[in-house]
């Protein structure tokens, strides 16, 4: 059986621009793409913290160190400049791949510059009992309380 697991996420990126007349997608600064292991045209899910909208689209490469997070096409109707969003990618994994697997978490500053990149291992509790990641370690992490 395959399970869909969080592969990577960019947490609390700020929308810098919306462009309704462009083909649908999300432009992401190349530095952030690399940090989150995202490829151009890769399928992503976007969660708008500011307004609650959720949508799926694909990645378009932005200029390195530009801080660009641009909602394009129909996605431009899902947010506004200044909105905080989470950009997530998921992959399907076999149970064997889940053992020893990990998620990549990327944090950015207010200008969408890379602040921190962490790899959080998934933990195997029992034969079929998985958690991602350790609730105790995350609850004690000061960076997740902001």
C-alpha cells in the first residue's frame, strides 16, 4: 500500500504579487525551490493562512534571491500581496520507504529569504502506527510557536 506523506513545505511565505493575466501557477524564488526540493512544473498545494483559501497548482521558477512568491492566473484570485501562505508538496511512499523517511521544512523571513531548513524524520511507532513528526519535539520548538 502507498501512503501520501508531506515531502516538503515552505512555511509562512508572503505573497509578493498577483498576476491574473499570466498562465496559472505559483512563481517561487529559486533559492526556496531548492531548499524545499521543488522542481519547475511540480504539483503543489497552497494554504492561505490569511484568508483560509486552499488550492492546487504547479511551480514556476522565480529569480534567485528575489523573494518572489507570485500567484498567477486563476490562483491570483486566491490571495493578495501580503498574505501569508504555506506551500506543500506530497509524495506517495511504500511502507518500507516510510521507515527512515523525512519531511523537509523551510522557514522564511518577512522578505521570503531563506531563514532555516530542517529535515524532520518520520518516526515508526509500531508496524502500522506512524506519526510525523515527533509531537513532543515540535511542541517544545520555539520556532513553531510564532
